C-alpha cells in the first residue's frame, strides 16, 4: 500500500521526493494546459511562443492568466496532496487542514497583516537600495531586469475595467496563490526543514527564504521573507493552515482591490505606498513593528492559554 509508505524516510529523502513530485506535476499540468489552451484559445505555444510574450504586440492576457492558473495548480496545489499521501496516513492532518481555528485567531491574522503593511513597506524601501559589489555588477543588472520584467507583468495583469475583472484577479492573484503557496511552503516544506534541523524556528526561516526567492524579485526579497516568517509562525501557533491561508489571501487581496480602486480613481495613487514615502517610512515602520509585536505576543499568549 503506497499511502504513508514513505513516512519512515529521512527529511532529506522526503525533500528530494517532494521536489520530484513538484517538477513532475508542473510538467504534466503545463502540457495539459498547452493542449487546453489550443482547444480553448486556438493558441499553440509550441509554434507561436510570442503569444506568451508580455512585451509583444499580440500578447493575449486571457491566455497568460490561464497559464498562471495552470502553473499555480501544477506547482503548488496538486503536489502537497500527493506528497502528504505518500508520507502520512492522514492527508488533511499532515497538511494542517483538519483543524478549525477560533474566530479570534482569524481576526488576529487579519489585524496582523493590516498592521504589518508599513513595516513591510519599510523593508521594501531598504531592500530597494541594495547594491552588490562592483564585481557582481552583471548579477545586479540581471536582478534589476528581472524585477522590471515582473513589474511589467504585474501592471498588465492589474488592469481592471469591470468588477468581473476584479473578481478574476482576486481569484488569480489572491485566492489561488494563498491556497497553493501555503499548502506547499507552510504545509510541506516548513515541516520538512523543521524536522531536518530539529528546530521549528530554522524551519520557518529557511522556508520563508525559499518562499521569497521563488518569486524571482530580488529587490523585494526582504519584505516577502518577512511575510513568509509571519505566515510560518501563524501556522505554528494556531496549528491550522487555514490561518496563514487567510492572512496570505488578505495581503494579496488588499493589493488587488487597491489597484482596482486606484485605476477607477476612487483612491489616491500613493495609498499603495502607505508609510513608504521618504519622510514617514521609518516612523510608520517602527510604529507598525511595535503594534505588530503586541499582536503577535497576544496571539502567542492565546495559544499558551489554550494549551493549558
């Protein structure tokens, strides 16, 4: 019987197996997605690669968004369930999906994300001034080009004319990544590295770094890593993956909604950089950190009281 058959394997072996599952699932889903794209959109990426070129004149955003769903499903959503099947007898338990958290824990998660925004902007400001040594100038140029390319894609994805466009982007940018990335990183990888290092804190930090690095936006590494650490502790302290999933969804969803209302002229353009201007970034960042610390200690304290 294959279910739970790899539970006795070492964390390193489970990590290698997880990587194989992720790569295999990704390739199969992308192949199936290419077939579906041909049937639905009449687009054959094997003969017309320019159809996915974000800078091209003939780019089809609907096709790009379709492939984004396929990519996220194949890399993040399907693999954790396959991995859990092989290494544990209870899939939902392994992925921390079987426990319902209290309403107060969900409220804490929402407040933590909202309060953390200026602190995250402070880290983003610090990260944006990163300069590598002269002998790594080529690497720095590649990193900046990668960042610029990601920004172009994001801006084109976030053009929303109608409420339906907003709904599509909320599903694409908020719901699917929140579910998929938390399943893979916090549900699987964090557990493996915590077992490998025999230290839950190192497991959270290593996983947060990998989570940030995967986005391939190196001048946003620090804020994404900080968010990953927050999500990691939310899981450890609540024992439920639904809490970091909600926090992740709120974080991404706020960005999508702000972009929509800015585009519609309902919000000022500088609201996205709340606490991020040169005059207030440090003050608002430190205030945010103080309030965030209070919320985190309160959440930790509630966990301790529940354990007692």
